[in-house]
C-alpha cells in the first residue's frame, strides 16, 4: 500500500460510509437502524481520529517530517462526527 492510500483513501471510507448511510431512505433501513449505524460509524471514526492525532503529535514532538500525514488522517476522520452533530 502506498502512503497516500493508507493515510487518505482508507480514512476517507468512514465519511463515505457515513454519508451513504445518512442518505439512505428511511424505508430501506428504518429510522432506528440508520441512526445506530451512523452513530457507530461516527464513534469508530472518533476513536481512530484520536489515535491518529496522538500518533501525529508524538511524531511532531520527535521531529518526524512525516507526522503531518497522521494529522491529515485525523482531520478526515473528524468529518463523520461533525456531520453527525450537525444532522442530529
């Protein structure tokens, strides 16, 4: 896997999955199931974003020039929780 794939494309799957679930009609999944799925995706995204932010912060303190990649991943993973709060 390339670094771009690992740090941008894989974390971008969480917002894609979130918006796919959020835009699904209620008749397909049901209101409760849609909400639970969106909440689960947002929570997993929060946990992953926090882990990536810590990794980026530790790398930045050590002077690692590649630490900005972890910050990009954390920002991408911050999209579903922010959208969850806005849509709720």
